[in-house]
C-alpha cells in the first residue's frame, strides 16, 4: 500500500457516517440494487473516501461476474444422448 | 407459467412423448449445470440429471401448476443433488465460517485489499482458474452453494430461489451474501498467489 493510500485510509477511519463493517454487511444488497436509497447514498459517500472498501466491492462484483460466465457452458452432446436414451427406456414403464 | 411449458405439459399429459423430449431439451442444460456445480462429479451429475427428468415425467400428472414449471423442476433437481450429497457424507457442515474471509482490521488500520485483474473474464481462459473456482464452490455447505448457483449463476430472483429451496427471501439473501463473501475470499487468496507467481492466471 502506498503512503498516499495509508493517509487516505486513516482519514476515512475517522470519518463520520457508515463504518467499514456496516458497509460489508450491505454490499450484496447494494450490488443487487435492493438497498434503501438513503443507505445507498451513505454507502457511496463512504466508498469515495475509503479505498479498501472500494477495492473490496470491486472484487466482490468480479467474483459474481466470474461465476456468471461459467453459466454458458453447453451440455455435452453425449450426455444429452444418454439422457434421452435413458428416458425413452425408463418412461415406457411409467 | 411460461406458455410454451404449459403447451408442452398439456401435450405430455395427453400421451405425447415427443413433447416431453422437447421439454427436456429446454431445460437439460440448466439442470446439468446445477448438478455439476452442486456435485462436482460428472458421473453423479449425469445420474442426477437422469433421475430428475424421470421424476418430472412421473410427477407431471400431479403437477398442478401452482408454481412455475421451472421452479418445480429446479426444486426436484436440487433435492436430488442434496440427497446424493447426504449419501456421500463427506460434505462441509452447515456452518459457514464466512467471517474468516472478511478483511481483518488490526490496530485501527485498514486491511490491505489487493486490486483484482481489470478483466476477470480473462482469468477464465485458464483451466487452473476454473478449477479453483469450482473448488471454492465445493467448499461451501450445500445449502449455501444451492442459493449461490440459483441466484448468481442461473439468474433466479430471491423469491424464485426461496420458492425453489423452500426457504424465506430473508434466508436467501443472508446465505447469498455469506456465500459471495466466502467465494470472494477464496478467489482473493488465489489471485494474490497468482500475482506473486507472475502472469500464470491468464495462461492455459
């Protein structure tokens, strides 16, 4: 961490308003757009002055994005074929 | 309910097996994805996929359409996966030590948070990175894993995920938040190691 960052962060520790811990508790609701507008405003104000919280929320958003990308994996063709074979056979007896 | 689903279900209940195959085609990819992420074993996931759709076929006549077909389907699929996990008996317990993954404030100092790569999708080019992500997901207790998969991978709303899993919206939100924090923490450990080791994160 640079000296600049250290200075900025010690300053934010003393700033009034939301504490980092409160921010952490509300980050998911913030990301999902479910936070009360006033709390949202307070949270954004805190993040303007708090570099670690800003980095933390950025990395949390990226975590979600990364897992979302994995949703595009297609079903392997052989799994599809085996499933349909299985169902044709098993459902006959239903 | 989705009109296409309803049309297919009506045909299936009239004895049209091709309509059932069309319904399976619509959802098989999503169910398989859920199963591979829940079970992290391709054979178990394939078994769960087959079991789920067999249960669908058997249960369709009694499906009353009170919930969406997809909600009902995913409830069946999740239960099949949870049952397999229970049989294994080797999964993490229901407690999630999520606080261990929060930044620690010591002596009034802010923790050092590393900046993540600008384009996280580049990370996915690496097979190792994908493996780490799946490992991290596997470390979540199943009930947290299911919420995270439905909400953040499959794009369910809080209420859809709650209905699917039979839990309240408040419980969905709480589990989702904790699951996200833990996964972030696990990936952060990996990224920090990756930074030390150079640009291996984006290599195959």
